[in-house]
C-alpha cells in the first residue's frame, strides 16, 4: 500500500436492477461501493458471485466497461441475481429481490481469504447474510482482516431479509455503522431501545464500541457521530433527483476513502454529501463524477 493507494473491498450482492422488461442496469451495493472508491483512487474490489450465463457475462462486461475490478467475482451454478426496481415519484426505489441466487452462495476461497488480510477497509451489509453460505463467507472475511482495517456496516435493510441476530452480529464486527433515518427506528425497535435520535445513537455506539455512526437523512443531509464529535450537514445545494439508487453506496465509499486519507471529519461529510447529491441527480447507480469533485 502506498500513501494514497488503499485496498478496499465491498462484499455481498451483485445483480441486475431490472427497471422494465427491456431496461436493466448493474446493481448491488458492493459493486457500487467499489466503483466510487475506485473513482477516489483506491484499489477497490467487489466480492460476490454470478452464474456462468449470459446475465453473468453481461455483468462482467458492464463492470469492466466501468473500470470495476472483477478479480473476486466468482461463478457458481445458481442464477445471476436479479432485482425488480420500481421508483416512486421522488425517485426512491422499491425493491423485489429474487431468492437463492448466485450471490447467496459466495464461497470463501483461498484468494478471498488472502484479500481479507490485505484490505484497509471493507464494507458489508445485512442483505447478503440472508443465506447461510454467504453469511459464513462474509463473517470469515471480516474476521480475517487486520486490526487496523476499517470495517463498515452499511446496514441496508431490505424487505424481510434481516433479523436481530444478523444485525447484532454485524454490529459486533463493525467499526462504523452507516444507517438511514428510516432504518434507525426499525433497528431501535428490534433492540428494544427508546429515546430520541441522539440517545439511540449514543447507546448503539457505546454497546458496540463503534468509532463512528453515520446517519443519512436524504434531502436533509447527514450526521457523522464519532467518540468525541457530532457533525450535522445539509446538502450545500438543492438538486433535482433523477433517482436515489447508488447514492448511499457512493456516500459510504467517500467516507471510507476520506477516513483512510485522514481528512478532517467535516470535509469527509461535506464531500460525501456532495457526491451522493451528484449521484441522485443522474439516473443509475454508477454515474460519472466531475473531475473537480475528486480529492
């Protein structure tokens, strides 16, 4: 690792977001996260599985076309992941996620375990832990990381594919929790936590020894809480939203790179807000970023 060339991984689902019978686009938080981390100079890898079929081949082609590394995208006999996406009038997506697909069966290969020992940051969520195979692999990957690795839980609650055990075990593995203002009350209720937003955040951070908790609030901006600071920031400019797909993943990627580069926390939050806004202003999860936005 050079001073600025950090190794970052996103592990979990990779799939096609199907918006209509004739319109699909690359999706899955790990690929989106890796794409934006790469844009900010990291050596970034999505970790997932696809089938050796036309849908899988198209995913690899799409990834390569976007400059996303495919070294740790494995193949198996299960169908390539598909998600039906419907957008509401505000561009917010509603997902219908197919089950028992390739990314439900990510294998802990020797190459994957070797990667876990090298990464400077890793992002994981709850969705790909819905299945036993991928859950075991994700947890083995996280447990294999070096002590100084930044482990980010981008909780991404989807449909009914989470439970209290998955949430609590994931929190125990994480250094950072990223959660939306819609997800926080859900998690608080499952954990039997009461109080206002700040009180709930304080309890979660203390109970799970988190270094940071990031609360995203859509058009209201975001909040970054550390052990000794609490920063809230609204978007600097209002934007016309095309859709919000991928915005959260871009936000997380900027935070990961910013922390690794030891940028001031206010600057990290400001940049993450800015990039997420740009992503929301364009259709698609992996959009081009203006050169003047990159650190």
